[in-house]
C-alpha cells in the first residue's frame, strides 16, 4: 500500500483524461464523432500493449474467457464514448464534466437492479442528493427560455453517456469474476476500435494536419491515462483513490476557460459542489462500513 503514490497516479490520470477531452472538443467541428472514437481507441492500443508487455501480463491480457462479455462491454463503452464525444462539440467542457457525474450515481441503482446489491438508506439518500446536484447543473438548459436545440441535444447525449457508463461498470463487475483486468483493458480498446469502424460509411473525413495530430494525441494520452488509472488502484483501495475523480471538474473549468473561453456558470459550480459532496459521503460511509467489518472480524473467536 502506498496511498501517496496512488493519489498521484489518480490525479495524473484525471489531468490526462481532461486533456484528451479537450483535444476531442477542439476537433469536434471538423471530425465526425465515430472517427474521433476510432482514433481514441486505435492509438491507445500500442500504449496498452506496451504496458502489458512491461508488466509481463501480455499473455494474460490476450486471453479472453468470455467473448460475449467483452463484446457487450465494448458496445456499451464505445456507445458511451461516442455520446460523450458528440456532447463535447455542443456544450462547454465543465458542463459536460459536471453532468457526467451522474454516472457513478446511476451505477448504484444499476448494480442494485442488475446485480442484486443491497441498496442502503444512507447510500440511496446520497445518490438522490447527487442527482439533485446534476439537476441544478441541468436546470438552466431545461428552462423555457433556454431550450436551444443543439444544447438540449448535448444534455441528452451526456445523460445517455452517463447511463451507458453505469451499465459498463455493472458489466465490468460481472467480468472481473472470470476475466483478468489486463484482458478487460486490452479488449475494450480492440472492440471499441472495431465498433467505431461501423461509422465509416457515415461521412469520415481526412483530417487537416493539426486535427490529425490532435486525434492521434488523444488516443496516446487516453491510453496512458487508462494505465495510470488502473495502476492507482494497485497502491491503495477505492475509498482512498475514488474521491479524486471529482478533481476533474476543477481541471475542466481551467481547461475550458483557458482554451475555449468557457466561463462556468454559478449553477454549474453549485451543482458540481453538491455532486462532489454526495459522492464524498458515499465513499466515507463505505469506508466506515469496511472498517467496522474489519474490526468485527478481528474480534471473532477461533470458532467464529
């Protein structure tokens, strides 16, 4: 266990994912979404393969026990990615990030329905609080005088991405019982690349040199970010690492302001704060329950 290293890895991955999203946003007006997904997925593969080789996990990462599970995870994941990338071209970066915080909240409900996980009262209240925060961010977009077609469509895309990401998390929880983490990481990039090719007949373009460089960089950076994210959980538990997911809103605000002249509205800041508080409460509660379970086990007699 090395919490300091884990936190450093997590924060680095958050920064890299925000850079990746900024690159995708910068090319959104000139490159179709499906093509952007292809570059993000395809150019992440060499990075991931190199990482697996350095860890000595290449043979493990290439072994799949459930092709159907990998295909379903890939379809859900690439759909979520596509919705999110399309939304980046329609909404400010901080707003996309803030609305996307609905994903971990929805995961709690999805796990309860699809995996039979127990939905405790405290957790349910925190999830509802988090969804209130998301609604605060959404409210200006839903008011009668702000029903702009493109912006409203962008909101729908982010919410669809959040719902799909929740299903992805449920699928990964199922797969982790039979599949190695390295295989899940590798085959997602592979299946996402293949699924994105299905959009080829719908108007791919040959990018300008600057756009091509950004798209290739998005894939390489996305691959490195995935490695940092995965590695963070090797040095500390989820209760230590997970809270730093919410640092993404800070970086999104900075990047949106500096590179896209997007100034976050007070509603985005307020709603994000509510969501971060709700997520922090869930993580704190789960950590407390984990400590109690550990203490109970240590107090048991040899006969249980």
